[in-house]
C-alpha cells in the first residue's frame, strides 16, 4: 500500500496500538508522510486518527497503553525508541488541537513563551520570531498593531491561527493539526486552510480534517481510517474521485459515518 | 435520510436525461423522414424543436449544478454528476445534426431528391437506436452494454461509405447532379457524426462505474 519515496518525512511501519481499556486501537498501520505536503487522515470518529497523531508526538500516557508494536520513523530516527528526547521530538513535531488554547498572556507573549523557556532572551530575535510566525499563520496583517493586547480578546479564528503561529515560532519540521477548524466559521476556516497551503512549502503537514470536503480541499495525500485500520491511502486526490476500496467509497459518499 | 433524498434526486436527473435523449433521437428520425418525403414544413418544426433542445440543455445543466452545490458529491457520485454535464452537452450537439438535416431540406426548396432515400434512413435508424441504448446503459450503469455499442459504429461507417461511393458515381456520370449529391452527402455526414458521439456517452458509463477516464477502444 505504501510506496516509499525519497521525499518522505515520516514512515510508519507495522504500527499497532492497544489501550489498556481496549477502547481504541490501531492495527498494523503502514503509512508514509510526504515532506512539504499536506497528508490528511480522515474517517469516522474512533477510527484511530487522533491516536496516531498522539503516537507520532509521543503524547500517549505509557500507563494507558497495553501494547505497542511497529516503528514510526522521523527521517531515520525511530521516535518510539525509549532513547528519544521527548522535548526535542515535540519541538520538531508541533501540534495544534481542535480548540484553540491560548495562554492567558499577551499575543506577543503567547508566541515568545516557548522560545524563552528554551533560553532565547534576545529581544530582536524574539521580535523577529513573532513577526515571522504571525506572517506564516496569515495573522500579522490583522493584529500587528495590538501585539500587547491579551490573546483571549482575539476571535476564535484568530486564536486558532495564533496557536498555529505559536507552534511555528519553535521552527518545527512537522506540524500536526487535529480538526483545527472544527470550531471556526467558514471565513476563518478558509484563512487557516490558505495558510496551510503556504506553510507546506516549508513544513510537512499532517491534518485531521473536520469534514470530507475539507479533506478533499486540502489534501495532497490522503489516508482513510476506519475502526483502527488504514483502509486506503492515495498520493494525490484520487481517493475522493475514484476510491478503490468500497468502505472508502461508502464513507466519502455519505453512506455511513 | 440525506443520502436517500440525494439518491432520489439522482434518479430524477437520470430520467430527465433519458427523456432529453429521446427528444434528440426523435428529432433526428423526424429530420430524415421529412427529407425523405420532401416535407419542408416538418423540417421547419425540426428546427423549432432544436431550439427547445438547446434551452432544455441549459435547464438540465443548471439542475446538475444545484445538485453539486448542495450535495458536494464525492467518488462515484462526483463521477456521475460530472458525466451528466458531458452527456447533456453531447446530446445537445447531436441535436444540432438533426437541425442541420432539417436546414438542408429547407434549402433544397422545391428541388427533387437525386434518388429515393434508402441507406440514409437506415443510417438514421441505426444511429438513433445506438444513442437510445447508450443512454439506457448509462442510466443503468451497464458496462457490458456500453462496451458493446461502439462496435456498431462500424455499421454506420459502412453505410456512410456506401452512400459516399454511390453519390460520387452520380456526380461522375452527371456533373449537373453535384449540388443535389452534395446535399445528401452532408446529410450522411451529419448522421455519421451523430453516431460517433454515441461512443462518448458509452465512455462515460465506464468512467462512472470504474473511475476510468479515457477512450473506449483502450478498454475493449
């Protein structure tokens, strides 16, 4: 199912995950995430998309996990190895969640906080990072005159883009977004989607979309998950025009889910 | 529930396209029969019906567009709805050939036919029948039927070649027959083009069912 390519940033090989309570599992997932592209993971709730994102970021609590098998390679490093430095891993792979979680600080501080924690205190460099990441998140033009306002005063769409900017400030390699626009109106959604198209030039993006239509709009590559299995993967948008597996066809045409 | 209403809308659309196709087939047969009987009044009606066909084409296109906008179709639904567009415009152009034959009969005025028509009505019947069966195959998503129809185009081509040779013989033996022969050549040419377009409808059936977009010869 997976065609290896030189341009793949992440390779998932024979990955299986079982939680202690047995609720949600992933079974033998093989998937390549192309560099400088948007890979969407879509399918009905409970299919394992979020579990996979959490696994890639090592966000699962080891106590919850019953069993884990296979490999997830970032470049050539197996990120499931116990030797992996989690702080460093999460710096390389940023994550944006469905509900924007802004820190109760100013807009500027929301972005500089992570950098300061890592020891960056040079004001010029911090200012640069603020402007660069806000521009990349398509937010700079809207809010550059009020950087010292509290971040909570921003609209929902702006808060979500601020969260994206905060992730970008740390200069990750990969950005993972779990239904980033599920709480946003269509205009804000469009802005976030547009900025993703810009961002993929520099970053590798994994997106769990909130609808099949968003999956089709944004995907360079797409993977359909159902009940813990990767049912179908396509490079390109073929999965939305001519899926090869009946389960995919049924899902994208709205016959279930 | 949503899926159910979408499916009934798709079925309605298919029925409308079948009815649209029947208008086009009937107008083709009518155009040739009017020529055969040299009935210019009936040819004027053929031209009028073509105007209705042209208008209907836009109405149908609009309905498909509304379905796409409201249902945001994917996969097979998307292939089907995009094929509706293609087939609607094929049928409209096929209708233009009937109109063309009507116009030829009108232009001929009170001139007599060069010869009684035999092969031209056969060509028309064959072409209209192929068009009808191609549409039924499309609507029923019947790949086997859609694959079998293009081969029949050879029969239409054979009739066309036969008519062509016959008319050339007339021209050689009597240069004064050139204009009358030319009229009939144009009629035969229109019928040959009409049948050719039937193949495009068959290609869409394969596309809807298999997701394969391409020339039908490559799939046979």
